[in-house]
């Protein structure tokens, strides 16, 4: 990269970090306020609510990164334009296309930061935050000593500790018998649920198998099994798409497809996750046309408002398509990539208008 590339990147990065700090403060405050009603339940106090809020921040910020990058780019490029620095670059022989490549490259660099945040930090902290909150509110450690609920299904004896929050199950143990007097396998999951197709969805599953050769153990992040249990006994969920990174989502989708199970929800989440990362450089590039022409003299408040409006429109389109895919069974690839495609078309259209 040339000197002016780094100069543009630094301007965008500085403003993006400032916007990021503001959004972290606002998001943290909103998340903490949302915990006020739960403070005082069990051992869940103010300190626990603060820790839970901090653990959830990476996930909240990851979802807001398109808006953060767009506003940061609008402010950074807007400052350069207001100081006539972009005009100087264009007057010195730099083409608008080359300037656009420089801005797009800055967006790609910020995209790598977002990937590290959203795919390696956010999912694990999100899972831990939910577990920590549940343990504090419902005294998870002592719940295991109460015996919970015992059910029998065929040759399986199932022990479930029922948690009220989200009506999901915690600390599930399945004893599978080979004969009436011989134990074959013990499966323990930290959480579980039954979906619409009467399938167990087991998370963090540890299986101990007893056979003639001895004892063997296996560990799985998630596993799906058929069950004849009444769905009214259980509540949904456990493996949430937002709690998995891209690689885990890809493997889980392949697992569902290979077993003939419905993978539409997770396929949509996988496609949408990848597409949203590709949308970040285009968000950055979209700020360039709005920093030239008559918008050059606009103030900071105008640029922030513009960034928020564009970001909200993008999120509304994205979320509407995702929800519609579950109702109308729309192709996951179309659902995931359409918002990014529309964004890229809008960017190139605005560039053509500016270029003319």
C-alpha cells in the first residue's frame, strides 16, 4: 500500500475506534438495564449482572459492526473531505476508482478485525455468559442434587434438571441399558431440548460406553437423536446459530444434511454470517461518495444520522429476509446474500452518479 492508502486507513480507523467506544458504552448500558428485573433472583446480584453484560458485549458489538464501520468511515472520510485533503488527492491525478480501492482495502482490514471478534471471541463468551447467568439465578450446582425429573423411553432412563429460564433443560443424563440388568452407555449433556421434529438436541455431550473391551469415552459439542417423548414435556432449543462460529456452523449444517435433518435455519445463518462479513468493505466504500460533492460541508451530526439510517435499513432488510425464510422456505443462499448484493448495487450506482 502507498502512503496515501495508509493515511486514509488511519483516518477511518481512528474514527471507527471512537464510534466503537461509544457503541460499547451504549450497548453495555442497555444490556445492563435489561438485567435489572433479574437482579435479586437466586445469587444473581449487581456484580453478576455487570459480569454478564461484559461477557455479552463482544456478541452485541459484532452485530453492530456494519453500522459502526459505516459511521466511522463517514466521519473519517468526511473530516478528510472537509479539510480538502480528498480534493487534493483527486487534483493530483488520483482517480476516483483508485481512491475507492484504497477505501475498500481499509474496509477489508477492518473486516479481519471483525472476523476475529465475531468468530473466535464472541461465540465462546456468549455461551459462557448464558451459563454463568443461569448458574447464578437458578443455583445450577445445587440443582443437580435435587434429582430433577426422571423419564423412561424404551431402554433409556433420562434424568432432567428443569430450568425455568427459556423453558430449556440443563444437566441432562441419559442411562441406556443393554439388558434390564446391564448398563451400556451413560450420556451427560450440559443442556438439551426437543425440537419440532421430536429430536433431542444435546449440547456439550459426554458419552461413556461400557463394553467387553472396557470403558470408552467420547465428547461432542452437539448431537441430535430421535425421541418419542412428548414435546410438551420439554421446551425448545439449545444449539443456537449465534453460539457457533462459521466453521462450527458449516460442520453442523453438513451433519444435519448427511442425516436427512432440516438444516434450513443453520444454512441461512451460515450464508448470512459470511455475507455480512463481505458487506463490511462495501459499507466502508459507501461512505466515500457521501464525503464528496455537496455533502462535503455537512457536519458530524448529519453524518452520524445518515450512517444510522443506512445501517438500520440494511438490518431491517436482512432480518426480514431471515424471518421470511423460516416461514416461506426461501433458499438460504438467496436470503443470506441478497442484502449484501443490494448494498453493492447501491454503492456502484452512487459511484456512477458521482463519476458523471
